[in-house]
C-alpha cells in the first residue's frame, strides 16, 4: 500500500555513492503519549512532499485493525502487518521496494529484527525510516530493540503522556493487571500512563 511519487532506483548489489543517504528517525515514549499520531503526522508530511511511503506494523497488534495503523482516537492509515521486518522487501516486491522513499514502522518494540532492518534500509538502500515504539515496558526496562537503534538515529523524539492520576507529565506505563509477561497487548483496559511519583507509589502499594 504505497502512494505514488518520484522513483528511487538502486540495485541492492551496487554501492552508488551518488545515491542519497538514508535516515532513521525514532519516536519513543510511554503508552498514550501520541507516538502513532506523531508518526502519521510525519508520514503525511512526506506524502505532501510527493515522496513514496509505506507503513508497517507488527502482525501481533490487532487491537483496532489488521491492515491499518490506528491511533487511540481512531485515526487510520493503511499498512502492511508483518511478523518480521526483513521479510517485507520480498513480500512487497523488489521493484516496488526500490521506488519507496520513506518507511514508517509503528509498535516497533515487537520487531526483533528492527536493528538489522534499519541498517539495511537506511545505510544500504537509502530509505528514510521513521520508527515509533515504546522505549520501556511496564517495569521500565528496555522493550524489544527500540533502544538498540538509537545509535543509528538521525533524530530521537521522546514524548510524554498525561498522568492518569494527577494530570502531570507521564513518562512511564503502568500495568493495571497482575499479568507478568512482557508482551501483553492492550489499551486503556490494561495500561495507564503515570508520572514518576504515581509509578513508584504503585510499586509499594
């Protein structure tokens, strides 16, 4: 599901120093911080600049739609839902992939091959990759490979939400259930954004 614009043509086996270099831009933050909204804003800006774009997300995330990236307030954008990123080029088709300028990735924490994909897409293929995902899990530990791509990034944006308890800036995601697995996909029924004080209060409650 790409949108037409000017074409890029670079053989995957050819190192062309005249080819424009790629970029990696990372958007992180807790749940409900507006990461997907910020990602879609960037993608639409690229479309307005007449660039070819495609959106990817993990096939694990079926909360709102299977074939769309959806914000918590219902804004949709068509996407490819994939179990891994490195399969995208083959599934999309070599010729179509060569014409892409920009690749957006939502819920990036679910992709184990995120680092390898970003290296390949930006460093070798000259793509602009815009990544949105959680930087930490409900225990404030690194989630997936999102933090691994920070050294690759041209820019990093850390968003905050609003604490559901006091209304102050929320940097952390609090899980409302007793489930302990790292990957537990859910929305407001399972998670809430909280400030540091209310995160710590919940740990000693």
